[in-house]
């Protein structure tokens, strides 16, 4: 299962992405799904379930607060997102 982390700004997304990349972790920077966006940043960090604790720890270390985390559940016609 994959997750997305919503941050306050694009700068935070890129800062956290850079910190994770420097530690050798794999993730994607993707567009935030419109129905979870809530008018914030248009980008989010997508990562596999096994990196959940790492992403949170690196976010805390690099002072890049995560606003929300959602799990991605694949549906027949579109993905469903559940807030964690």
C-alpha cells in the first residue's frame, strides 16, 4: 500500500524530498489529489507503507511539518484516500 504526505508548501515538499533522497529512500513527488487538497500545496510526497516511520522522522529532523497523511486504496475506477 502507498501513502501520501500533505505538507504546507511546495518548498516543504522539496525540502523533505531532498532530505529523504540524501538518505537513499525512494519516493515520488506527485500532484495532490483534488479532493484531499483543501486549498493547500499542489504537490505531495508519495511513498510506500514501509517508509511511514522514516518519512515522519525525517520530517521532524528537517523541520518540515506534515499536515496530513493518507493511505491510497486502489478502486475500480479511481483511488480512495483515507486520512491516517
